[in-house]
């Protein structure tokens, strides 16, 4: 019989929390599901689990500390049974406790006691996909019921017996504190099933669950979805108990930024640089839209910062009543490299314009006079 303290790598003075932490770390490290192709993982996991059964139970731990392997009737190496990590020591699976041993087995799969099985994942989509909607296929891993034992935890074809703790009811009553009211809760020995397992399933080690199971689903992203929106897929999360449905899968949608567009509610905004001549004389320009190339008329005398609107070229409204607009913010680009002839022409234009005051200048001068008297 191997020393359980040595198996878990803890001192004899280790606290219950230190023992639990060591078990979870080693169980996660040596779980067969995380060591495919390693034939020794099954035996190591079984030894770690058996060691924890002793050290997590105060009475069993005290007996081992006082009498060693003899406390459990462990035979000599000559009579030891092969495959049993503690020699001939009886291994009673019916003593597994949902709040203790079984809860820690779930912890090795990444599930905490009381966890409802919710999973959080992200879906990345483009700006265009968010605008018009799309369907995405995602693959992720979750905890599922063991297929070999159908989640029962018992080896296929093996029998089970009525739980002695709850007499097959699956629930036990107890009285808490000074209150004379009996409270019912699921039986921790049989996990609320009313039956105890005699021969555990070799695939899931009696837990009834397996981790890292790949699952592929299709998710419909509605048009007009915003960055950070969460969509919930019912029963798409982890299975925390074989007798309960899977939890929810929460998908957070991340919309990638666009090179040209930004969103303002249901409208799409883009900046459009035009030349001084186009702003002064007006004309028709080719512009990008979510639907491809489009054309827009520039009115004569367009000023910097002017917002031009293209109806129905924005984001699909979430209420399903058409689309928003595309807002084009006009910026006037001033040339920085002029030839001699270009400079001469601009100088003649400035001379021709003279001291004529434009509407925006007039408004600005009026504000100056009111400010400074």
C-alpha cells in the first residue's frame, strides 16, 4: 500500500484545503481525458483518487495516521490484488460524496459544485456581417455525459443496488440548528438517484461525465447586432450532473472595426475627402457603401464638415423596419505640393475674390464683435 501523503505530495500536517488543492492539481494533470495515449494515466488517476478518499475523511485519515496500512486491512505484497492502488483495501464507490469526492472529480473537469454549467465564448464577425446579419459555425469543447455508461457512472451491464443512506428515495431529511423543521436535500451518497454503483464505468471513472468533448453548432447572428451583444444558446453549455440538462452557452459577439466606416446607432458614418474645386463647383462623386460602390452629388459651395446623407444605406434596423442612412462627412483636402503655374492661378483667384466676405466669415466676425464690443 502506497502512502497517501506521498501520492498527493503533502506533509502529514497538511490542512484540508491543502489536501484538496493537491488533489485537484494532480487529478487535472493526470486525468485520462487530458492524457490520450498514456496507458499509465488511468492507474495514476485511480491512485490519486483513492489517496484523497483517505485524507479527505477525518476518520480515515486519523486511522491511517495511527495504524498505517493495517487500519484498512491492507495485505502484504504477496497477496495484493493487481490493479488496486491500495492493495486489498476495500474501495467502496457508494461512499463517494457529491459535495466531497464527486465534487472534486468535477473540479478536475473545470466544474465547481453549484455550477449551473454556463459556458462563455466569443464570436468574431466583420462590420458588414453585423450590419446585415449572418450565420456562423463554431466549434468548442464542453463537459458532456459519458456515452459508454449513458451518464449513469456504472459499467455497462453492471448492476446497482438501493442506496442505504436514503432507502432508495434519492433525498434525505435533516434538522438544522434549533429549528424544528425537517429539511430535504438530495442524497449525497447516491447523488439523488436512489441507487449506488457497484462497478464504476472505466471510461468516466464513475463520474458519469467526460470533459473536452468537441461540439459544433450553427449560430444565427441577427442584422444590426452591436459589438458586445450576448446571445444565449439553451443547453449549449456544460453538463454538470448526468441527470440534469446542460447549462447555457453565452456567446459574446465581437465586431471588428472597419477601415472606412464607423457606426452611429443605425447609421453608418464615413469621411470623404474632396478637392477645393469639387467643394466650390459641386459635382458627382463615387463613394463606398455597405452595398458596394455608390454615387453622391456634391452641392456647389460645400463647406468642410458638411454632412451629406444617403437614405437607406446604413445598418439594418433591429426592429425590422428598413435600414438606417449613410452619413458622409465632407473634408476638404488642401494641396501641399503646387507647381509654379498652379500657384500663379491660385494667386489670381485670390486677387479676383478680393475682400469679399463669405457667409461663414460674416458670422464669425459678428460673433467677435459681440464678444469684444
